[in-house]
């Protein structure tokens, strides 16, 4: 039986692959036949992800994405040894809960550097000759925080709103190079980051937040399903879009 989301023979790089949505995305696309390049800072956790993948031909590439000026050259090095990339998923990101009154410029810089600056550098590197194949798909991780206001998340929300704008701009710019660019905007999912957010709240606040997700909190697999869909031929005619995966949070 044909699988419309088959990724056999494709090489896909996933950042943030040591945990959460990035790790689950790596699991799923390996099950769909992709060769996965795992990126993160924690070598031990990347190795754990690597051991858990289906199939073979996968590899771990520890790298600190805050070194944004080095990203294009680093991607060339990867492609030189692994072959051209067919897809890129930027799942790594920084989440900071900071009320405006205590929000400092360093926090803003740190959040924007990884969430936005690294996204731009990864896209730039992916477009280089020899790095990608004849066609490609880029998937960024945005957030419902970039679509709906929430107190204490000014820097994070600004970075995720920027990802939405970046997605649309790059979709227009790169269409002529046969590169599709999309992003996924999750609500709260039960990853370490999501559980950390809920852990900062009182029980009543946590219950209220979950109630705003009409279908309850999601899982990392709920989001990785959407990412895989955008990587595969199922999304051949989709670019410049924000796929909201939020259990109904933004339906209010």
C-alpha cells in the first residue's frame, strides 16, 4: 500500500533533536524512511536519540546554533559528507517567561538569536549550491504565542511572530529555487518545555490553560505529524503557510 508521506531516500536535518518535538520528529521521519541528521548541543542526549531511530544512515552532529555566522559553512561540511539535504526542520528554540518589568535586553537578544537569527542562517545555508537537492522543504517551529497574546511572553512571542513573517517572506523568495518554506505553530504540548511552563503556574492557572486547549494539551507526536506532512509530497502544493496545531487554543 502506498504511503503518501513516504520519505525513503531523503536526508533531513533536524535541530533540537535531543528532546521534545525535535526528537519526536526525528523518530517519526526515520520511521517514514528518511536519513536523519540530528543537531543539538547535548552530545549524550543526541546519542540517545540516534540509538532510538528506525533504519540506518542516520548521524548526530553536535553544534551550538548561537554561532549563527558559522552555520552556512557548517552545513556545507555536513552536505559534503552526507550528500545533499532534502529537508530542514528547525525545532531548537529558547523559551523565556519574563514579565515586561523584568525583561532585560540580554534575554531579548538570546531569544531572538536562536529563534530567529539561527532560522535565517539555516535557511541561507540550506540554499547553498551542493547543500540541498533539486527540491527542498524547510519547516520552522513557530508557536500560538506568536498568534495570540499571553502575559509574560513578550520576547518569546515576538520571536515566534517573526518566524511567521520569515516563513512567508522566504516562501516567496525561494519558490523559484523549488524550496518550500512553512512553519508549524503548536499550542502547549507535554514536552519538557511544556511541562516546565505548566510547572510555573498554580494548579488553578494550569487547569485554566489546559481548558483553553479545547482538546487538552497535545503531545510531541501531534506536532511531528504536522511537520512530517509538510516535509513530504503530501504538501507539494503548500508553501508560506502557518499550520496551527493547538488543540483549539486559537479558536476562542
